[in-house]
């Protein structure tokens, strides 16, 4: 999961795009994963376990869970991973630029 | 006769140690008579009875305990000394008796440390074992069981016991879980460690859930345990109503919701993980519906912190295409 997301983030470095994590690990594990996997994108830290407040409020019961949101903050897709995630993101970026 | 009358005043303790508590109470009541003059004097001079001062000192200590950010072992060491001091200073009061109860169920810091080190080693050995799942569980069950017995009373022992209980063969499980949980209440009923009981919630029958979590919320001296008992049951009901494992009735809904509101009112600042029961109760009570999070809906705002403690908001990223990724490193 990390390599794909790393390459997406670096490919779209100069684009109006952001990958935001919501992390459910204990703090030590989180820091360890960030360093080991070279995770450069921002993450919310969700209280240290899978029953954290953000995951609970969003009803997340499986990990990873993905939401893809356009530049106006509208939910445009869910749970698309890898190449399918890229496709959705690229489409939304094009749509944004096309007005 | 007097003893009988006093007995009725003993707060109902959990299953065990009732006899012990009663004995201590009787011993203490006999002590009250002796320093009556001193008691009256202090009553006059302070304008507030020893009972009241003791009760407020105990409440303060309970709050300090809840607010303390020490690890469980350090916290136990520090607070053992403070509870001890309270029992001596206010001897003869109800609060001193409650403080003694706290001390009775405690364990030493050294014991807690040794138990948790052994448990960590056992978990590592389990995860490194090359055996198949069934053989592995068969091999490790007696080891976890031994640890639980050797260190009974510690947090690690309780975790080990849960491990064994969850792996009991399905056909034996319902028979043994009641006995096992009764034994847990005997030793841990007054202890802070029993806040873990929610880890077993899916293994209990409905009756058992009501009994055990009801008992903790009524009788535990620890705000953290009472809050956990209320939260775990309410969350269970809300979650499993969705899957049809708990009846989706207005009564069940209202029961869960009113308990969550109670948490927000009375236990808002009690810590849970990195947050509080106030925050968690709000998250369950006001969880988004599937419609709220449907494609085409505006994404709800998220306000939170990074692991470094910096504030972060989803709305900061408006104007960009955003992928929100709920992830964990496991």
C-alpha cells in the first residue's frame, strides 16, 4: 500500500492534490511506520486504536477505507485503490482544470 | 444487633471480600467512639465534619488518579502511597474504608512489571511460532493460563486470561465464560484493570452483558471503569443493532443514546486512549449515516491533531483534490 501511495504523492507533487491519512496506530507504531516507510503526507492521529473518534464518527470498520474528494469538498468516490485510485484522482484534477 | 445494623451500611461490594470489608468496618466503628472529643473539636474549628473532609479528599484523589498521565505501574506506586496516607489520616470514615478497598485489590509495581514482561515475551513467541493456528493455540493456551494464575491480580494476567477465554472451544465456551468472569470479578471487581472487560463483550450473552457491565457501572470505585462499562455496552448496542445482532427497537436505541449522553455530561473528561469519553460518546452518538457519507455529499469537516500534536483540519485542503485514507500499520 505504501509504495503506491508514495508514487502517487510524488507524481502529483506540483498538482492541487493532497493525500491525507487518518491513522489508527498507537503513537510509537505510527512514528515508526512514518520513518520506515518514508511517509511524507500529513496524517490525523486518531487516538491510538481502531476505535478512535474519527473512525468511529465516520463508521469505519475496515482498513484501509478510502474517500476521494474533489476540490470543492464533495465526496466523489470510495474505496478505490492502486491504479483505480489514480484514475479517479486524475479525472477529478482534469475536471477541475477544465472548469 | 449493632453489628447487624452496621452491616446494612456497608456498600455492596462486588461478590468477594464482603466478609473482609464488614470486619474492617466493625473494627473502625469501634475506633470512632474513642476520639470523639477530637472529632467534635475539629468539627467546630473547621465548620465541616471529618467525614465530609475525608470524602472530598477521596474525591480529589480519584480525580488526580484519573488525570494522571503516568504509566499504570508508576501510577499504581504513587497512588498506593496516597491512598494509604488517606486511610491513616481519616481513619474511621467511610472514605477511608473506600480507600482501603482500593488498596486491597492493588498489586505491587514489581509484580505488574514482571507480569507484563512475561506476557510480552509470550506474545512474541506466539507470533514467531511456525506452527499452524490450531496447534499454536493448543500449545500456547496452557502457557497463557499459567501466566494468568501466577500473576493473578495484575493487568497482564487479566489480558492473558482473556486470551485463554477467547480461545476456549466453541461448545464449552458459554459454560466456562460465566464461571471465568465470576472469578475475574472476585479478584478484579474493585480494581482499575477490569476496565478491559469490554474486550470480551462480544463473547457474552445478552444477560451476561447486562449483569457484568451493570455491576461495574454501579459499583466500581474508579470513574474510568464506570465510564468504560457504560461506553462499551452503549457502543456494542449501537454497532450490533446495525448488523441485526441486537434488536433494533426504540427502547434499545434510547437506552444506548441516553447512556452516551450521560457520559458526555458526567464522564466527559475521563481519559480513553488518547482522547476522552466525552469525545468518544459524541462520536458514537453523532456518527454519520451512510447517506451523510454518500457519493455526491459534501465531506464532513474533520478537526484533529497530528501525532506531533499540531492541529489539522480537512477544510484546510479545500481547492485540492483529496484522498482520505484511513490506514494503520498492521
